[in-house]
C-alpha cells in the first residue's frame, strides 16, 4: 500500500529504526554499531548512531523481531554524564552515556536543557547526523599542520535558494 499526503503529524519527536542490540538497554542510552549483534552501548571515542528511543514518532524496520528502536534524528531523552548547558554539543562517553564535547569531533547531539548535576541523568537533546566523507592528500594535511583526526569542517547545502546547515564532517579519510 502507498500513502500519499501533503502533511503528517506526530505526537513524539524522533525518527527511529529497529536494530538488534547485544543486551536490553534503557531509553536514553547512547548506542554505536558493535557488540555481538548490531548495536551496543557507546563508549569514549565511539561514533554513536543514536539513542534508545522512548516514544518514536516514525518507526522504521518495524517487523524486525527482537529489535529495539534507536532514535536516529530528532528530539529525545539522552543519558548524560556531568554538567551540561543548553546548546552544548554531545559526544559518546562511558557506559552508553553522552558528555559535553571538548572539541567538535564526533558530535551526535545538542543539549536542549541545562543541568549542573555531575552524575548520570536524563536530559532532552536533539540528535543531529549527516555523514559526509572528505578526501585529503597527506600533503594537504601536512601543510595545514593539523592531526587528521582534528580536521573537521561545517557543511551546508543550497535548498530553494537558501543555505541550510546539514551537519559536520564526521570522518576524514586520507588518500594520496
């Protein structure tokens, strides 16, 4: 069946897809590809694909048996370790939590609220994501005198004559 329409509404705020997890995770847990199945709790240095969804607005891959919904885009509760301010960029931390990014590398979400609690808590955040891969020669990276893992750029696209941000470059692959 095909559904054709001009507008849709959703009570909740995220786009989620079912994935097989290596164990049962609580909503808000930050996850990455890995583990014994498809996804596992993220840890420091991982590139998260999303967060275990609480109430997905749009559910993809719904017929996957044994899967759990992962919010890939949109507004969701996220487990965060340490203090956070509204607008802070979030990256993977230990045990499926996020923390404030010290550098804008592998950022997957932006905090929508502030908390001074230094422990683990749930906050609202927006999941970002747009993967763009950049090729640069070793010579170009050397001329910039930067470590390749620190080289990131902002990206935008033209849409109906306007410049629209689409995310951060999340990977630099070196070529010759």
